[in-house]
C-alpha cells in the first residue's frame, strides 16, 4: 500500500501541473478569441467605411460631371431662344462640340468605323452590301456611332459592311 500511495501522490502532483497548464491555455485561448472577435468587428467596420467612401466618391464624381453638363444645358437653352437660321445651326454645332469635349475629358472616345475592317467587338453589322472591287468585311457606312469609356466598350457602332 505504501507503494501505491507515492504513485497516487505523484499522479496528483502531475494532475495539478496539467490542470494548471490547461487553465493557462484556456485563458490564452479566451484572450485570442477576444482579439479575433475584435479584429472581425474592425474588418466589418472597415469594409462598411470603404463601401460608404466608395459611394461618396462615386457621387462626387457624378456631381462634377453633371455640373459640367449644366453649362451645356445652359447653352442649349440660349440657342433655343435664338432660332434664326444660320446662327441657330452654328449654335447647335458649338454646343455639340462642347458636349463632346466634356464627355471626352471624362474618358469617352468614339469608335472609328467607316473604312475600318469589321470587328465584332467594336461593330454591330446591321446590313451587308456587295460593292464590286471592295474587300469584304469593310465598314462602308455607320448608322449609329459606337463609344468606348475608359477603354471599355459602352456601345458598338451600328454599321453596314461589304459582303465577302
């Protein structure tokens, strides 16, 4: 029995050390979980703030564009008040150039079509025509201009293309 008692005492001492270690690890685990929860909350707040700032930046950019377009609108109103012949046509032409300039400065660019080789990524063929002596697949007429916006196709040009 004496032999068994020292073994039990050694086991009890071992058990106390293990229990103490486990309590320490549990405390560290709770600390890490607390830090993880805090980091998750911070990340969620950051994502919400970034989304809000992105929306605000988008609205500000749109507001600046609309403000610039108001100048064009003002010029249209002035032109419509003075509709006399040549002056009216010149005014509308001037406004068209002004509008095109504003849009180009924002990143809009017309797609070249007439005389170009048909490209299905840039052109939409709405008609085909046979022209003797002309290479097939050439754009010969543009019905509606296509545009790129900051290198991305907004709208393909609607065109007439020669038959092969």
